């Protein structure tokens, strides 16, 4: 290890992007990850039945950042894909996010775009100021749509009432007066043509990068094996780095139930169906919609949010943000360590936002 200059903990988006940028700049980098694969939660693999799946739930790439898209395009070709979601209410699958067609189907109406806008204006509950996710949704679509599509889904997903979550959670979901049923409207919407694992392998394929998998960094640090590096980039939970000295930051975890359906070419109409009011799971995703793969069978995954397990989502509440700030202040005093990524920065980042944050961190390190 004496020939290596930078230690990067985590081989997901944050760690891999920083590693490649530093390697291209001539730095010698060691990347470690406790899992047996690269790619973090975005890792994909072929299941026992020959279907390409995402073991940690669906990862759908979308961005408005030309810089991020161009940077990733160095390591993958793309398969155009626009994600569409249905939300099951009362046994009927409705377009989601809520649009004009959702209203017409749900209430037996025949609204045009102007009529849909007028409908939303009529039923909305004005909230001022808008502080919580509940405020956002009621202010936009009113109580009935809130209770049918948002309230119980949020309770399952976060283990909290929407009134207990910051406004930004619900603000991520638009409401439309037209028939646009795409979940995202970003300029670039695509999937890595050969999968995420291939893209990450290309990203880390550099003579200045060494990757070691199955390595627990905290155990590595206890043994003193992290010493001797000029700098460390940490992409894990920031509270773990500081040994939870101020208490644990709350995260929401997930349990995944994968299933293969032989001789079933299509299980559902679109890539993801939400179940806000029924079942213990929040959604079912069918991977062949995302990947464009041809196969006589199909593989799906059900997602069950839970409190315990690997950290997936920082829980966006004011008290959690205050606790994170205490760790952030400690991190700013660590001149030989950079904290990058969703867990290290306690941010509800999309994948492109993680790439952007990693590129910015690499620029600071290179300078």
C-alpha cells in the first residue's frame, strides 16, 4: 500500500467517480468495499433464470446535467428509457404522478388541461407557510387525492406521517394537468446499455486504481491498515466514521423480495406499480421494462421499507438535519478526509446528484 496515495471507501457512484477522476490526474488510488461487488446499491446482475435484475431495487438514471451525462458516457453506451409508474387505488391502476387522465379515470370526469388545472385549484387546501410534505401535497391536490395516493404510501416508506417529513420529500413528485405519464421529465433518461456493473467496471479499469472487495473499512481502521495514505475519501455513513459519538443518524432501510415468473413475458403494464394502501410492500418493479431485455420469463421485486438493516435513505427531518450538522462540523476539521455521497453527506440524492457531488469533490482534491 505504500505506493498508493488515496484511500477511497466505497465502490458505488461517489467512490468510483472520485477514484477515476483522481486516477486520470495521476494519483494512485485504492478503493475498498465491504460488499463482494462494485457499484454499491446500483449494482446489477443476471439472476439464476437469465434475467438482468437490480438486487437493491430499481435504479433508473435521469439527469438534466449535460456534464454528468457526458462524463458517464465515457464508460457506457445508453439504452433510452422513460420510466412510467402506475399507482393502485381500489384495485385500479392509475397514472402516477397524478395527471389529467388520473383525474378523469378516478372521478369519471372529462376534463381538458384547463379543466384539470381548475379542478386542482378548487380542491387544494392552501397552506402557508409550506413546512412539511403534508403541506406540499394538500396545497397542490387537496385531501382526497392526498389520502388515496400519498398518505399511506409515505407512512409505509418512511415510517412517519407526511406531516413529520420535510417539504422536499413530496416536492420531488410533480402534478400535471396534461396526459404526460412519465415519472421523470429530465433531458436525459436512459439505462446503461450493458448494465450498471459493466459501467462501473469500465470506470474503475485504470492502471492507477486498485480495488479490494469484501473489506470492512472500520475493521481495517482498527488494524491500522488505513494509515499511510495522503487522503481518504469516505462514502459511508458519516456517523459511523465518528463512531456514533453524538448518536446514530436515522436511516430508512429496505427488504427486497425477488421473484421469477417462468413463461410470463409481461407481469405488469409499466416498469413500476405503487401500492399506497394495500400490502406491506410499497411497489413492484419488473426489470425487463427497464433493461429492454427479451426473455420468455420475467423477474420482479417487491420492496418492503423497514427501520432496521443497511442504511438506504437519510430521513429528512429537521432534528435529523441538526444532528448531521454536528457530524458535518467534525468532518470539516478532518483535513485528510473528504465525505462524499448520500450517506456521507446525509442527503436524499439522486444518482446524478451523487455523480455531481463526486466530481466537485474530485476537483477540490486535484487542486
